[in-house]
């Protein structure tokens, strides 16, 4: 069915069966080569085959937010394409948006390896990457080159994280520095203060520490770019309410629910095979199925607290159309996947989108926007 697209799929399988980070780097390298060759005869043919195999287009799944047109509501989450090297190819894999990063102002190596693990019994991943990357200036150059070669076909977001060397007091300046370098290269930006893998980062979610960051970003936001905030699933409802109130106060465009969790409850994996240590002793955030229920609850909470006035991108544990539908009807206007895409393979986007069309038909809805917060309307 897709012989030309087949070569990179074993790399996705390898990410589950062997060294996930090496396999991930190989996958990104191959996708980047395909993207760079898209104007050659071989590249054109391969891109066409990818789109035929993995894309689904239907006007009922289009979304419009922040003046941006999303071809469909399913996007790639941050963490997959950290430096934006494959930015131009994600639309050919069925995504309606893609979020790059997390990126920091200063280049940094991240945490020591091994730092990425698959938990197949739990359909989950554990990562403690530590925001490794080449830095905002290099990403800006990479994206400028990509967009000169081929214009953006889907909205592109950039996830901004604090550099490890920046003090918590200097966080606002650090985030703003990245934003200024990258402002022209993307369509929306995300404030990441919820990763568990940068020391002290989650303390920035507190109101008094978050205010100067949001203030610094909006002060340099001369183009009125949409700025969202990504929320940790481990916050209590009071902590989430503080972030929602600040998002409204500083006129943020929306919220992303949710990041990875540091909780280890109800997991089938007890020992991490790569280290031989109990999972409870391993640092890092867990993504995938264990986050699904909590992220949906947070989406529902934000939607109800803001009466649907703060757009939400739902992420965490999406493997099927049913998973996606739960988040949409709870209040998510857009969705993102990463761990599910690794486990299910590149067919996931097409399968989920096709399933959402079926859901619309079942509920006699004409457009996906009618399903946003639907559970509160019936």
C-alpha cells in the first residue's frame, strides 16, 4: 500500500523494542532528508505517497482559531521535533498542526543518557531528556531555511522552555529572548513551565513567579502572536485555577492540557528493564495512556471555569478516535499526539480523523467545532 513510505516505519518499531533515543534520532534524520529532497523527483514521489497513505482531508474537521486555519484538529505534540529539523514534513504525515521544541535560548546537552524509555505494558513513555537542543538561534535559522524552500502548510507552534543556566529570577528574560529570535518563524508559542525535567521549572507555575514571565513575553510580542501555556497534570485544582486566571489576565490565547506526569500510580511496569531499578526511583515524566484520564479532567475543568472562552489543546493518552472524542467533548478545540503516534505508527492520524468523522455522523453534528464541550450541552 505504501512501499515508498515503508522504510521509516521500522524505526518507529525500533523505538519500542530497542534504544528509543537512537531510533528516534534515526527517524527524524530520515524524515528530514525526505523533507529536504521534496523538490527532487524521488522526493516528490515519496511525499505524494506519504500523503496518500497517512492524510485524510475533510472540511468537517477543519478548525479556525487565533486567525489561523487548521486543516484538521490533530497535531504533533512538542518533544518529537525538538530543533525543528523536520518541520516541513509533518503536514504530509496527516497532522493539522505541529508543535516544535521544547527549545531554550541557550544550546544545552540535556540530561545524561539513557533518558528516554518505552513502557509498552502501560502504552507509555518515560523521558528525562532535560530540554536538550541546539538553541533558539539555530532553530530560527533552520526554520527560515525550511520556509524559504517550502511555505508552511499547517500552523506551526514552538514550545519555549527555560535554559538550565538561567536562574529562576531571570526566567522572563530567557523566555522572551527565545521568543524574539523565533517570532517570525512560527504561528503560535507555548510557555512551558510544566516539564519535570528542568530543575526548578515547575516552581514557575506559581502565580508570583509566572507573572513576570508572561509579562516579559507580552512586552516583546509586537506581532500579537498567540501565546499559550502548558499545564502539568500533577497540579491540584487550586493551582490550575491560578494559571487559568493568569492566562486570562495576561490575555493568553489558550492552554495546553497536559504535560507529562511524575506520578507512578497504577502502572503495570514495576522495574525499568534498561536500568534494573524500580520505576518509582526513576526520574522523569510519563506520557501516554497513564495521562489520558487526568488530562481529560483538566480539559473539562478549564472549559467549565472559563465557560469555553479559553481555547484548549488537549494532549495525553490519545491512541484512538474514542480517546480524541472524549477530549473534544470535554472542551478541547485542538488535539496533539506523540506517544500514541510512536506506538500506533504513522497510520494514527488518519485512523483518528476517520473515526472522528464517524462520531460526527453518529451524533448528527455537521462540524467538529459543534463537538467542542459537547458533553456540557447535552
